[in-house]
């Protein structure tokens, strides 16, 4: 059953939550994705079978939450995630971030380190608005964003185009995590497909090189794409969560 909370900014966030043992697991979805996606629902079922607490939710402008997608930005969605974690969970959490959700997870880790037991990144895309999306636009598209405030671009995963706004890029530059020291004092596991058409394999390699983390590993899966949702890929995500759980419990 979908439940909702209202944030201090008046946004209503839809979520599903399962009770269970800790550390809890929080799934953070991707750009223009929602909590009904294959990975989120499969992981919820897996967590329930393991007796683990699990939370999945929609950022504002996504899925069943309030707001329009084109009105949002990385900072808004990171704040939504912060509100969801602080208000709906207790104790340390393992953050599982898919694509943009990987960036959101890193922002949460920087803001509330004491609540993060570990992190799993699935095709994690930190700083993607600045490092891949903006450079990938044509000069005409950049001009349209600058003069009109937004541009529509094709979406490979949906019939709806992406509406990219000037605010998205301006705010994204304020949320960058790979330009300054990034301390991740907990176990981190990254999984990435070699055929990912949205996030290059160089992105997790850069994160691996940049972060100050004593326990960080990257697994590259030959042939896997950005969805990372085949049965083998889903099992690999579950294995990563289990390993992080074991490692963070051992460290504690």
C-alpha cells in the first residue's frame, strides 16, 4: 500500500516501507524513474524474505509523489531523500543508489554520515548533469536552455522526453561530489555494466579513485546495460548488499 509524507517544503512523497531487522535498506531511484521499477520491487521482495527493513520512495515530480518533474533538481531530490530517511527510518541504513540515486546516496553520505552503514551503487552517476549531460547537448540545445530556460530531449527509456532546465544544471553545479574530498568511512560496493549506454565505465572508476574509502570495490559485468535488471544482475545487487551488511556489522 502506498503511503505519503509531507515535507517541510510542502512536497508530498509517496513511499512503500517494510518492517524488519537493521541495518535497513533504502533504495534511491534514478532520473525520471520511480519506485515501481524492476530493481526497487525485486529488492523489496528480497529484503522481506531476508527479514530486513526496506524503504523505497518517489522523489518529488516522480511517480506518485507531488510536483512536476521539470520543476525539480538534484538538490530538491536529495532533500526529499533526506526527509524520507530521517523521518521514516531509524538507525544506520544501507543506501542503494541506482544511476542518479548513486549521486543522491553520496550527497546523503556527506550530509548524514552517522546514519549511513554502507552504500551500494548501481551504475552510479555522480555529477552527471555537469560531466555527461551538459557536454552531450548540442550548441543549439544549450542556447535554448540559456535563453528559454529549458529544452526537451529524447528519452531512450520512455515515450516522454526529458525536460532539461537551466535550474537543473545550475543547481547540479552546487551538488558536485567529485571536485572536493569525499570521505566514505563505511563499506561501498559499486556494480556497473560494460554495455551501459548512459553511464560510462569510467564514472565508477573515477569515483573509486576519488573517494577516501577504506573498503570500496567495483564489479564490472560484461554485457550488462544501464537497466542492470536481468536475474543475474539482480542477484549481484543482493550479493553486494549482503556483503556490505556483513562488513558494516563486522566493523561495528
